[in-house]
C-alpha cells in the first residue's frame, strides 16, 4: 500500500530567479503502509513534469503486486525507470527509509557512508535590488556562506552590495542558466574581484562545451547544476574541464543514481555540492545523509519555508546542519 499527499510550501520571502518569481512550491509526501517509510517528490521549476505524471506513477506503484524490497540493492529494479525523476525519487526514499527503519539504522549507515559531521550550508538570497539583497545579507550576519541568485540586470551591483555588507562571507553565485556565453565570460572576469567560492550554472544546461570554456578562463570553480541529470552528464562535464557539480535527488531520480554520480564524481576529481529544491525536511534530510562524501552544501530548503511539517535536519545559529541519528531518514512529524 502506498499513499501520497500534496503539500503547498510557503516561502519565507518571494523567490526571484533568472526564470521567474514565486512565493510557493508544491511537494508530495509519500507514505508506505503503516508509515513504514516516507519519501518526498518535488517538481523542480526547470523540470517540465506535470503533477498528473507524478501521481500516475505512484498510483501504478501502489498496484504493484510484488512485496516491498528488503534489500537496498533491489530498490532500483522495484522502482524502475519509467516515471519522472522526482516521482522515482519519492518512491526510492520511502523504500530506503523503510529498510533502514526495519534494521534500526540511520540512512547513512544503511548506505555504508561516513557519519555526516556538522557543516555550514549556504543560505540563498534571491534576486532583488542591490540594497534589498545587502539588507538580507545583514539579517543573516551569523551565516558564514551565502548563495547569491543572479542572472538578471545589474548583477555586478548586486554582488558588490552584498560583499560590502558582508566582507566576511563565503560567497557563491548561481545564475540559473541566465547568461549567454558572452555575458558569462564578461561576468566571470568582472566578478573575480569579489572572492567567489564558485559560479553555478552560468549557461543553459545543454551548453557543456561553453561551461568548459568558461572554466578555462577563470580559477573560480564553475559548478554545473541544471546540466547534471544523468551519470553520462557527469562524464561529459568532467571531459569539458568543469570543476564541480551540484547533485540534487529530485533531478537525478533518487538515492541509487545519486550515489553512483557521487562516487563517479569523486573518481573523476570533480568537487561535489549537495543541493536541494525548495522541499521539506524529508528530501533535504535524506540528501544530508550523504554529506560525508561532499565538499560543499546547499541544504537550506527548510530554512526558506514557513510551514515545513516535518522535523529532521537541524540548523544551529550559524547555519551548520546536522543529521538526526534516528533510524531511517530520521524525519518525524512536528508537534502541532
């Protein structure tokens, strides 16, 4: 038996990216029979999937006569490859959660991964006026890592305002595929003076060659996000010379593929950032269990919404996250 429930997540602040503005996001909470396992499916804004495709996939999975797998190696075959990536992610998470709960193990131990230690996540500031973005940076003066959304007019002015407000911060830039090659080359060179930790997805997702050309022009790591959806994408990015990737469960189709991508990226010498969509603590906590194998972290989604119904990943006053040591993903319902 499998059920799902749609959740509308309210953003703490309206989120403007290079491709639009939003103040809510939709997520789906997946529950196996008797709450043995929980998962989450959240549709990325740039991933053209209809909600009906998601729910149709889960409806078919609910009719599957085969028993739920009791061994993690059986999960990919049970889930299959037919459904949208976020739908497959949700089902995989629920199945992994079920097995780990049954074995009394936190997810990272079930996966044979190092125990995640507390790490600072970046906190995202959406596109706004330079003054408004600087004001937000000051409001989070105790957060050491800031991810700045760009990809619009006045990008340099926005970043200059934030750097002036927070000279101490580790700054990351995310253009969300919002620049042309010419704009990206000019911006990369003009933004070097701000001491950036990375520049994420400056070009459209299919322009892997262009990402490589940008990387050759700067010492700032170019990090692919929208360009990373399959293991083959990782191979192409490494061959092009890109230095890093942003790995997200919802776009690659679940933990099984994410682990393959993570391990292959390490083999290829790529730096890995663990990321998330705007999602609840179910998906974000699941990803945080992989933190022992990554360099960078962008796991701030529960900090960006006002109505996360779950308790899982925890943040201290300096935006350092920690993973609960409860069995499974480790997420429970918040007390209302």
